[in-house]
C-alpha cells in the first residue's frame, strides 16, 4: 500500500508544530479546534473581543490549511509577560509565523511587514534554540508581485534573521513564499 503523501505531510507538520509550540510554551495545553488548527487552551478563555480576533486570524490562514499546513495559535500575551513587546501569533509547520492582513498601499505593506517581523524576532530572541521566523501576509491590495517583493526586500535591508515572507494575493488567489535571503538578493542587484 502506497502511503498518502498528503496525510504524511500533515502528520509531519503537526509533529513539528507541536514540538516548537510546546518548547515556546511548555506549560500550555493545546486544543484541537478544527482539523489542522490547534489553539492554546488559555486563549479560549479570553474576552469576546479576543475570541473575535482569534476567529479573524483563523480565517486569514485558511488558505494555508487547505495546503496541508498545521497551525498552533499561541497563548495571548500580557504586558507583564513581554515588557510591552508583542510576539507572533502562531507556529505553522514548525516555524514561528506572524499573521498580517494588508489592504492599503506599499507603505502600509512595509509597515505591517515590519511589525510582523519584529513580533517573530522577539519570540525567537526569547528562545535561542529557534533560528527562523516568518510573516504571513494576506494581501487584499492590488499590488504586483514585483512591487511586493521590492518593498519587502527594502524592509529586510541590514537584517540577518532567517525566515520567509508568505504572501497570499487575494486579487489573484495565488500564494507565494520567498525566503528573506531571496528577497534580500533583490537589493544586491540594484
């Protein structure tokens, strides 16, 4: 019998994500909310406003879930936990990922990417054994692929972290992933 590669990929993504999420938050319990979506138990006990935010975040990542990804939504943070810094929302396929939605100009795209990058970097800095963090952007604006890549390349100038930009272009229904290194190479050509 030939194994179902999709099922195997999902299982591997679940194991990688559980391992990292549990390393980041060892005292947390994870609840299966729906297929391939796990949520920190303490995040389910938050006020209605925070539950609405979680529902919105789940909607943003549905495109990834349909492609065998597994998402662990991390616990909500408090100012005391993070000294005023926010950290990333999720672990997806074993990697720290911050979720952003953008419906504006290239400037808005840059601002949201920068925020997401810092949130992932903060969580990574708190856990020295973690070496990558990424940003997922659900892009509602009608920006071209080259415009997005060029803008993010500029945002990555002088940054050394490893990771990827995962960008879903809502206008075309296309999903792209570029490593930070690939995007930084664009600057080198200029």
